[in-house]
C-alpha cells in the first residue's frame, strides 16, 4: 500500500484514490521566463518517480502539468510586475517568443533527464476563457472585489482559509502584519487577499485580454485552479509542488477552487523540499546556479544528474556538490557495467543454490518497492538495489538462469528509477572495424608495456566513440558508455 505524507492533514496516510485504480495528478509546472536549473529540476524528478511508482502499482495516471506563460508576478504574494513581461523587455523580444524559447528549453531538459511527459501540459494563455468562467462563479458568490490594481479574492469570506498550513485566517493575517513589510495596495482589504485579475497598464498590449472587469491578465493562482479542474475535475487525488508554495500559492488555489465549486479540491497535497548548493540557498548573486547544459558541459551525464536528484527523500533537503555528482556518475557507470557483464553471462550450468539465489533477488526487489511505497523513501529503497548487485558480484560463477533473475529484478526497479537500464542489457553489437582495430592496437601496446599509447587509445575510444574498456584477468572487455549527450 502506498503511504504518503499529506500536507493537508500533516501526517502520513495510506493513499486511497477517488476512483479505483485511476489517479488524477496535478504538478506545478514551469514559469517560462528563464533557463531551468538543477534546483528547479529536482521537483520534476521527484514527481516523475511518484508517477512511475503509481503506474508500477497498477494505477492509470492522468497527469496535468501547467506552463505559466503569463501572470506570475515577481513576488508570489502578488506584488511587482509579470516575470515574463520583464524578461521579454530585457531580451528585446515579444512575450510569446520568450515563453516559447524557455518552454522548449525546459522540455529538452526533461527529455535529457528521462522525465515521462505529462498527459496534458496546458498553457495559461490557452485557457483564459476557463479562467474568466471561474471568475464568474466566484463573483456570483461574492468572493471578489475591486482594488486599485485589479480584482481581488476576499480571503475573509472563505471559511477555512489557511487550513493547508494548519492556521486560521485571523492568525495568518496577524502574523503577516507583524512580520515582513507588506506592500500596501489602495482598496485591498486583507493582507492574505490575492489578485485574480490584474488590470493592464496603459502601455501594456501583449498578453492582455478583455473582460467584464476591465482589460488585463489573470493572476497566477487562478491559472492553476482553472487548468487543473478543467482536466481533472472539481475534486481530484493529488497536487504536488515545492515547499515554497505551501504558504501562499496552494492555500490560494484551495480558496478559489472550493469557493467556486463548494467541493473539496484535492485529497493529497505533497511538497518537495529545496535543493541546496554547497550548503547554501541557490542564488544568482552567489553565482551558484547551474543549468542542465552547464552540468553536461562539465562532463557529467544527464543520467548521473537524474540519479543524484532522485536519490534523496522528497521531503528532506538535498545538498548539491560536484563531489556528490561525481559519486553519482561513478555509480551509474558501475551499474551499467554490471548490467552488461550480467547480460554477457554464458555459463549454462546450474549452481546448487540457484533457487535460493532467486529467492534472495526477489526479496530485495520486493523490499525496494516496499520502501518506495513508504512515502517515497528512496535512500532505503536504493539500498536494496545495491544489495542485488553486491550479492551477484559475490558469486564466483553466475549462470544464465541467475543472470535472467537479476536482470528481471533490475529492469522492473528501473521502471520507477528511469535510469535507462534497458539500454544496457541487450545483446552487444559487434564493434565497427575501425573501433576493433583500435582495441586490438591497444592490446598490442599493453603487451609491449607502452602504457602511454595504451592510455591514448583508451581516451580516444571514450571521447570519440563512447566506448569504455575494462581490463580483466580474462582479457579486455568493452561496453558502450551509459549515455550520450
């Protein structure tokens, strides 16, 4: 049984879908105004594992992930200018050109990191009518009012505002008032009130729409409610996002969604924690932000980065260091090498304890999924994958029946990890004549003890052909590198 920590109830609960074996999943998507970096991508890695696990457990998953291409202001608390509009002006491009460019960059990063695409990936600008329809419902129920810069949602009228964080409307407003400085807006009634439709400035023309409330554009919070309910219904199973959405964005989604429909919005709320960079918060001013392209340019593989990003439990902070990434690189290459060695097993003689070995492998595989179903406890789950490898390596002779058992277990595990194990268990194709010639030349150089030439050829095979060599007591073995950029 899958158990997840539900932010709404603040406890771990057994997951029970609304509809048997069907799951409606919404994950907060990208705001398309910048190049995604590793701190952003960790969220998509964690939720990709969750979706893969649901599929493995037999669920049919309808996954919706939005693209915010308008309306997300510099501050999540509805202050400042639209992030996309500011970036477009900075780059001397249209907002649409800017959004399209960064959306493509994000999708390419997801492809490199082997993220399963969502069932639906709606753009905010394609769903303005749905947002205006939602505003009509809220207006009819008396939740909306006009302030200086736009139409606001009156949080004092929604019973239970703040329930996601376990606080009350009154207490939350008091804490905000006594805490950080709050930008004052003429006509705004409560600190927690938020914009659902922001009025256009006189010089703003692109991504501006007409409405009965005036010309403008939707608020960021409104967008997620409108798009999630359009594709998943008024009431669905899971909503996932960053821990930074726990205080403002997600409570606002709940308020406007439940305010409009009168129904419970989401059953399970999941929040992943931040990724630190060398123990510090990632910041442009500290110059410690790295994009996926930056990582690849330094010689690391996308799958090594994926392994690192999924290796922690989603509610715990992870600390990114290049030492940790190097360890992940070595680990993934080791796994790929192991898979190919097991694939190449030719011994047909059955060992006396082959059945016992199979039981052990099956038990490790089951334990892997048991740990993962316990609130995505990846560190505990991964210990079982490494146990499979260690137990297999400890055998003096592995027969073909045992190799099939190992490969079957690891391939099933990788349906959730998404690390491309299947690419390393097929029968190897023979080497091209040019590559075979280099491998043979290196062997001759080693026999002559010309280690300088031997190393030159090894490096050439790796860099030019992605062929890795392994010197064993039975001679040289080769395999293709576990990735291509």
